[in-house]
C-alpha cells in the first residue's frame, strides 16, 4: 500500500474508530453508587472509505511529512447493513512518522443519544493485519458519559464497500 493510498484511507479509519456507541441499550450507573465491576459491551460499526468533507494540510516539504494534518467528517454505518446510517464522526489526524504511517488522532463519534471519543497513536499498517490497530476509548457524553475501553480498527471490504470495520469493547459502570 502506498503512502498516498494510506492517507486517503485514514479519514475513514478515524471515522469509524469512534463508533463505539452504536445503539448501546445499557443503563450507565453512577460510579459512586455502583459496587459492581464494569460490564463490557461489544459492538461493531463500519466506515466507508468516503468522507463528507476532508481537508489535507501538507506542511513542510511537499508530500507526506511529520506534522501534516487531515481534518475530516463523515457518516458511520451499521455493520449489518452498510446502507443504514447510524451516526457521524469528526476527526483530526496528525502525521507523526510518514515512513511507518504512524498517526496521532482524535475522533468524536456523534450518535442521537450522545457522543463518544477515541484518541491516541494509530499505527495505520496494523489496520491491515489480522489483529488490527487498537485505540483507547477516552470518554463520552449522554448515554456514553462513563465510557472507557478499546476500539479495534480493521481495513475491510463489506458488501462491496471498502472501508474500516470497528469493533468496540466498551466498559460501562
């Protein structure tokens, strides 16, 4: 995979990385009241390799270099039906190491019942492996206000659409 192709795929990766909150019908308890260990909810979502809007800021020398940024937003889809929109995302990616395709990213997934955030260092090449790239869920609002856990990102093709499959393990309290 070329660096240019990877840069085009990154906005979609970011998009889905935050889809952790897909229709979670979990009641979030108050941690001060709850004595139970957090439960884990597993969910999945799909981000097509198409952004509604993206801005690519090429800083420094022409071509991929440290500090280049991508600011993007787009729709998120249900894994079971890649035509059913379940939310949207906004994301900012900063190129850290163009040789290894290491990117620092911050993503917010927006659902009707709240927002979920994912952020961290994304080793993009790992999205192409069987194990995928794992990112932390850093928080949320609304139904996701006590969210923590991980989001695993895989580059995949689903029902003819290229994009990224996100598997979320969300710890709830």
